[in-house]
C-alpha cells in the first residue's frame, strides 16, 4: 500500500518502471545455464532457469500462512468450552457454520472430505489475499536490510500458487469422476454429450466432436479457476504499487495518493473476501459435478 521511500530500493534510486518491476519480481531460486544454482536477479535470469526454478517467497508465505491457519483453529479447539464461548470460538464456529451451509447447498453427493477441503481453501486463500493489505514497501525493505533482493509477500499474486491450488482441485475432480462413474462412465460423459442422436451411426460420428467440446470444457476449469484468483489479486497489487509511486512525487500528490490508497484498500477488502469465496464455491460445484452420475 504505502511507500515510505517512493521509487527507491535500498540505496539505488529507480525509475518508476524499475520500481514496479522490482516489486513484481519473485525471489526465485534455480539453476543457471553454467550449472550453478542461485537467486535470480531479474527476469532474464528467471527465463534462463526454466521450469524447475522455485519462487522461495511464494513457498515461504504460503506455508507460513497455512501453519497460521492450522494454529488458530487448533488453539480455538483447545480452548473450546460447552459453556459461554469466547470470541475466538464464536468466530471459528461461525466460519464452520458458514462453510457447512455452503457445502449443504452446493454439494448433493456424499463425501465427508468436501467440507474440510472447502474450509481449508477458503481460509488459506483468504489469509494469502489479506497479505495484499500490508504496505508494499514495508516487508521488502526489511528483507533488503538482511540481504534479500526481492520479496513478494502475496502468494495469490503468483500464478504458480494459484495454478497449484486449481490443479489440486482438478486432480480431485478427475479422481472422484472416475471413482463414482467408473472409467467407462467418465469416458461416456466426455464423448456422448452434448450431442446424443438416437441414430447409432450419427452417435459414433459425433463422438470426436463431443470429446473435443467436453475436453476443452474440462481443461478450461482449472485454467479459469486459477486465473480468476491470480488476475484479481495481481491487478490489486499493481494498483497499490502505482499509488505508492505518488509518495516520491510532489507533496500534494502524495497526499492525494494517501486518499486513493485508503479508498482502494477499503474496496480491496471486498475483493480479498470475494475471490476466496468464489474459489471455494467453484471447488464445491466442480466436486458436485464429479459426483453426479450420467443417466
């Protein structure tokens, strides 16, 4: 959100473009073309490292926030009482009731794992999204002090993280589709609709057309599932960075940027909540479709 030093990092003053690129650069670790391993110092280094590079900041904050989620709910369970509940217990019970109602309304099958999956995704993604409300320069500045050149603290602005989440859901969808419908039933679902003429010859001719349409529809689910979350959070982060640039300009422009920042932060809270909610709801819907047998 705010920037205390405008378009500067460390001791080097950057241009506006350089400032934006710096804040959008992950702390990436990988193998260089010469065989050595190390931290990338720019987009070119990342491109040279290829597929097997890893964004250390995304992994660190994702795992840390996951552990925070586990600790909060574990602590609430340890402190739970049958008498008058405390504030934390009330909050956790309210979340449980909310997720349970969403699963009851959106999932028609029988699977005790859908509720925990929905709860985990909603809270974990919400915590990741909330990191976007921390001022954009605060944590990266602290990281630079200890020698870390780049640091992105919002995992959901990294497509690797959002694709990882959506592909995990997609794997569950494929697993339950085959488990519930069988391999033959799942194959029939992909090849016998939407066009299903009564004539046997026409039905056979339409199999490749049906498969193409259904396969595209199937593959589009994890892509849209991940890009929706990534796109909204990435755009929000970019706006915060652009507003932060105002603090290095004229004093009056900095004051105007403060009002913009406040307004955008308030609006962005809605986006943070909504994107976690949408990801959870789509997960419930996809798993429900996987449990529906084709008749």
